[in-house]
């Protein structure tokens, strides 16, 4: 089965404390139906990222949206995935956004 790294990116992060990122990560980790592994986060350069390994990145993003919304962070969310071992990201959120995705 193919594995992907999904990145949930919140930007700009400047006005939010690190605890907000940890709260989202904890919510995602607690999702019983999430068929993915939450692999941690990083914070800096005006953005916050949560890394998730999954075999179905689009389904995983869909499953994560309610938890992100409950923390009030949906307006800051961008999401993209790449195959493990590759560099190029494919953006999946916001829907229809075609701008390049990068993790700083």
C-alpha cells in the first residue's frame, strides 16, 4: 500500500500560542476513525505544521476538518501531501487553490 505524508499547515500563525497547535494535534490523535498516524508538528517562520502519514490523504483531510474547525483554525488551513520519499506536494486544501505549497 502506498504511503503519503500529509501536511496540515496553519498560516499566518503569529497570533496563536503554541498550545493551540498542540490542542489540534491532540484532537486529531484522538480521532477513532482516523486511519492515519499523526507524526508530530513544527512551528516557526510564521507557520505551524502538523505531519500525518496516511494511505489516503484526501480522506484524512476530510476527517480532520471538524477537529480543526472546532479549534477555530479552519481559516488558516492549507493542506498538501506528497509520496513518502518525494519532494513535490499536491495541494488539497483549500479546494481549488493551485498555488505552490511549501514547508518552510
